[in-house]
């Protein structure tokens, strides 16, 4: 099967040689083509069969009029030399053309990219004038894409995620209201809990050596990294390797539930962790260690409601479909997972809850989650 997929993905002689009869196909407009990119991403998540997005655009973007004739000729050439199953449309209306090549083999990425690029370039050089060809830039974007693990974080190629930015624009009013609620709510809660914040800070300082706050790089919306704040609940400068290994097993579905006090169904989380201080256990159980995250909300890195922000090494272990939980919406202090399952559900089920929230988000849903959060805190966190 792998060999067959590879042959299908690399059988480009017929695809680009111009030997096929031209078929009548519609050229998708910008909205439809970008929607098709999102559909292909979801297909890849299900099948693990990658796709390639090729963009052709004007080298000099300051002179789009000069490029108009080349675009018309280019679209005609592409329609007559690609497979009927390939998708052609405007990535940016009348500015850049996009082609989606599907049915590629996941184990032949470099060969596929090189072959497609060389064949397309050869066809264009043959069909266009030298001046027209010199005005065109070609870029290739393979999905699943690699994610950077540097300070900026996020997908290495955001060209493959145009629909995520469109969703924000489509809900500009409600997004603005959500942000206003975040600012007012976090500011009010900081003032309200200020005496408690001071008491906890003093308690953390006098009961164990180390800083008051625990600062850690987390992955936020669109994969951007930010500094995450909590009250320190662990001993300073401890080893995180045990947590890293458990998280990898949990994401892969190989982790076992850990029983609490020898009873109950257990949780998918490390318990009786020797790194946690006695005060830290109390802070975690009551979720008081989370209070500094109101500053993250105030700064705009987080929201009051949303998926929990993961650690970069967690994201590195994600399957392709898991990534959407950190792409679609801003992370939050509380969320659908926290008030329904928390650590008692598997990682895949947690991601499904986060995606359900992202797909059906509304201010009303946020309000319902906020109302249910105190009960979830009282029930206890692990």
C-alpha cells in the first residue's frame, strides 16, 4: 500500500508533462480555496496522507498590474497540465495562485517536493515568456508541517492556516467583547484576591527556598510561546524528566490511570510527586496556585476561558490533529475540560473537549463554564 501511494504521489510525468487532455475545472476564489486548505488539513489528520500547497505570485508585489497578463496565461497553463484531482484557485485574489497536490506519500517528502517543483518550473518556462517567468516566485508548503521549538514557537509555516485568522475576523465583535470581559474580569479578581495573593506569596517564600512564582514557557494561540505564571508548588530546580516521560505516554495513549488513595477510577496525572512541597499540595488541590494567571489574562496571553496551555515538549509529542487545540482559540484559566472531566479523562478526550469548545465557542458558553468552575475547584484538583 505504501509503495502504491508513493507511485501515485510521484507519478508526475502525466501530471505535468501536458500530455493529458485539458479538463474544464472551476478556478476557486480566495474564500473557497482557503476553505479547501482547511478541508485537506482535516483529511490529512484522519488519513496521515500529506498534501502539498504550491503558491505562485508576483516577485514585485508593488506592480500587480504588470503581472496580470502573466497570471491569466499561468492559470490557463496550470489548468491544462495538472490532474483533475488537484485543486487550483486564488490564495490571494488576483495576486497569488495556489495549487493543492494530494495523494502524496508521507515517506517521500523530499522527492515529491523536488520532482513537483522541477516539473512545474519546466512547464512554465516552456509556456511563458522569459519576462513573465522571471516575474513569478514559486514556494512549496508541505503538510503536516514542522513546528519550531524556538522562542517564537508555533507552526513553521502559517501559510497553511489562513482559515484560523479568518475565523477571528468573522467574529471580531464577539472577540472584542471576550477580550473586554477578560480585562475587566482579571483586573477585578486581582484586586479582590490581592490580600490572598500576598499571604500565599509570603507562605511560599517562608516554607521553601526559591522564588515565589513559577515561570514556564507555554504554547498559546497560533502556537506562540509566552511566560506562564503560577505560585511555586515544587522545590526549586527540580528534574522534570519524570513528568516529560509520563506526558509522552499519556499523549500516545499508553499511560495508566493512577489511583488516588487506592480507590476510585484514578487520574491521568502524576500523584504523590516528591518534587511538590507540603504547601504546594494544598495550593494545587485548591487551585490557589493558579491565581497569578490572572496577570497572564490581563496581558493578553490567556483568556479567562479556554484550553489549558501546554508545555512545548508536550506539543512536540502531539499527533497532527492534536495541534488544533492550540491554534484555534486563546488558552484559558478554566475551560470545558476543567469543568467536565479534568484529569479523569484521557488525553484524546481532553483534546476533543477543547476542539468542541473552539468550534462552538460563544459568550454564553463562556458564562456557563465560569459558573461551573467554583464547583469544580471545590471538588478538588489533582
